[in-house]
C-alpha cells in the first residue's frame, strides 16, 4: 500500500478534544505528512470524537457515511476514529462502519500512528486501553509536536481524567481518574510555546482546581502553577478552564489577582440555581456556597468577567426549581453562559432516571426564558464597557464581514473593529475603543497597534 502523504482531522467536542487533535496532527506532521482541510484531499481521515451530548453520535455516524464514498473511490485511504465515543462504543463503530481501519480510545492516543501502520497489513484494528498509563499521561513528547490551530495561542493540558461523579457526566468513564502532569514538565512546555511565538496559554483540565492533589497527596498545586506561569517572560495572557466551584480556593483567587498575566475572566460552572437539583446532579455545593465564592472572586479581582454553564431539564426539575434558577441567574448577572439541554448519556446516573425526564416542549420553553435573562445581563455588562479602551488580541478578519477585524479582550469578550491601513495580522496586540455593546459582542475603533504577531506559521485543523 502507498504511504499516506496527507491527513485531515475532524474534531467533535470540547477544548480537550481540540488539543488532543493538535497533538495527533503533530505526530503525523513529524512523520512528514501534510495537513489538508478537505477529506477528499486526504490519504488519512481521523475523527476525534466527543460523547458528552447525544448529537455527537449523530454527527459522527453521518460523517462516516460521507467518507465511505470517498474511501470506495480511493482504496488507499485510511479512516480512524478516536476519542471519547470510541472509548465508550468500542466495537460498535466497526460494526456500523466496517470500512473504519482503526479505532483507538482516550488513553492510547499516542498509539494512533502505529495502529494505522499495522492496519495496512493486518486489516482493521481496535485498541482501547481501560485506563491511562500513568507514565504516558505525564510525558512531554506529544505536546512538543502539537500543531496548533492558532499559532499565537495554545492549549496546555495539565491533567487527564476526573475524580468527580456528576450524575450527568460520562467523562470519568471515558477518560478515567485524575492524573496530573508534573509541574516541571508544564513549565518546560510553556517556555517552549513562548519560544515559538505563543503569547496566550489556556490551561486545560476537567477540574483544574484539583491539579496536583494526586502528586502531593493533599493540597492542590494550581495556585503555584498560575504564579509560576506568570513569571515566564513573553507570556502575556494566561487563561484556564474549567474550575469546579467546590474546589475553587481563596488561594487560587489570590493567585489570579496577584499574577498580572492571568486574565480577569473566571469560568465557573453553576449548572442549576436549585439546591435540590444540584444535589441530584451530585455537584458537591449549594447555591449559597457558590454565591460566597463568586462574591469573593469579584471583590478580590478588579473588573472580573464571570461566565458559567447551565443545564436545562435535568431529570425531575420542577417549574418551581427552574424559577429558582432564573432568580439566581438574574442575581449573579453573568457576562455569558453556555446553556445546554439535558442529554442522557448511557452509563451515567441521570440516564437511568427515565421516569423523571422533562418533556421536550417544556425544556424548549424553559430554555428560551433562561436565554432572555442571560441576554439582559450580558447586554448590561457590554454596554457598561462603552467608552473604555481595551487591550485586544487580534484573531483576524471577522467571519461575517471581511471589512472588520475580530479579537478578544482580556476578559475574553469578542470585539469587532474596522479594518484600517495599519497592518493587523492575527496574533497582533491592539488598543481598541469600545463604541457599542451587544449581548454577544462589542464594537470598537482602533486606537493603536501595540505590537505585531510573534509567531511564524499556521496549519489549520477542522473543528466541528
């Protein structure tokens, strides 16, 4: 069989999946392959899957149906499926799509190139590790070769797995328990990223607050990590996602405040404003505790933007409990919220609560009402920024209007401003005057270009 020369990776799911795809891309680039955007151009097509919500399954099997025709036209093409759904569904993927050459799980991502090589002579292969190899989970090598979608901004995974047991979440089943990477390895990676022109690092973990607890046996090391990253010359912005409210400590809040390069943005998933629903979700906190944490963070960190996650229609959620959520959300006045309709995932506690499922019609009605409350808060926050000059990291031309430039403020807010004669490439840093606030974005005018980009190259990866 001819050697594969081109590849494409299609990613479903969260930032963790996106970073896994960057690492996969790095492995294939290191073998001399070239990334392409279209599956029709690729000798190798990889689907990196998610299993958090039900439509992720539908997206994958639809995409596999499309690529089947491409493979029939090009028998030398290889197709691989990895990630969370592969970990969960295992043999089902090859039963439904027999043309898939390789199926690998979340714990053996590094084995993908070798499995594909073997499949050329041995035929279709499935290899799923039941748990991560602790040594492999802490190795630096995959990160060194990662091919980033944004060359000026990088993900950095600090831990794998999760030790929590949220009733709706499949992550602990498909990614295993928490394993933290050594602090020294993370700092080495961060220096390497900055040396390559990265100016913004987003720290990733299922529960970043607990980072290092498995290393020390007691106290997490997350505040130490933030402070140490803040000492790296050339690193201008540090972000992180996601913290768990039950583990967000005063020490972490102080580290955010005292480390200038940590952005004044906190993503703090609430999920529900009802104590009974939170208990059913097994979240480990009630609304009052969340309120105390939120107040402490806002009182400690000036000009803090707070975003959150919310689930509508958790099994058994009553009208009165949803009204509690509306009241709490209005009180907390989030800058932005990612709202999700409850989706039962096989293998979770909540999926077994079938007699308590909320009807689709009622969930849709609640979802719309929640959006109205959230949009009001977001609009107030954005209108309050009119007249302020923001430091903006440029992302490039707006997707909807090539006469506008898009970027992100230190609070993580999306801002658009007109193209000028000043060169404004992705990765540049600019000062922008805010002239208008809408619920989901800001509009501005350029005040000054602070610096140009520090990176040199960019290779795109398709994200679904």
